[in-house]
């Protein structure tokens, strides 16, 4: 089947970009994966305005990528930190793939800024495409077929 005949509104990539494609969202996720959970720490490290960060964090909580968790420093008022949910943690391979692509194509003359290593053995961590049978595949090795959630463009117009 010619995939151009399918309605692109059902595309999972488009739906994912609606969630993570907003400015700062992937960088906020990166900070969360690096262990930053507090608004002030994220704002300081990212250099983003308070209003933009507050807006992104709210949207990420509403989307279920982060959840609010109260904390209180001794002698201080209760505050909120932001903790990754399972849905948010599932985006880690996306962050690793983006870092890997950036390291390969955009690293400065000094080299890559961060090395990611497996804590258990020290080997480099990278993202790769693997089929369910365990074969590493390239994008040219993938066959795309309509799934149960696809619909024809003609069905939308009619």
C-alpha cells in the first residue's frame, strides 16, 4: 500500500511532536534525567525565563511526563519538585538518540561535551534500532505497513 494514501493526522510521530516538540521540553527532560528536579535548579541551568519554564512544566505535568512532589528544606516553606513518570522515563532513548546525533554531527572542535557510560560496566551507552528478534537494523531495512489505527485520507475528506 502507498502510505501517502493514509491520513497523517493519525501518525504517532506527529502526536509525539505535539507533546515534546515545544521549545524547552526536551531540554527540561534532559535536566530531569540528569537529576535536576527543582524549578530553581532547572531555571538556573537552562537559563530559561521563569514564565516559560513554569508553562512547560505545567504542560509536562498535564501530559503525564512529570509529576509534582512536595519537599521542605529545614526551616523553609513547602515547595514542589518535578519527578519523571514512567511515561517521561520512556523518552530516555529519544534523549540518548538526540545526544548521539548531536555528538556525531554538531560537536565542537573540542569534542563531545558528555560521555554516557553504563554504571555497571563502564561501556559507552548509545541508541540503536533493534527488531523484536534482536537484529540491529538501519532505517533502510525497515518496511512500513498500515497499522490498526491508520485510516485512508479519502475517508477523512468524505
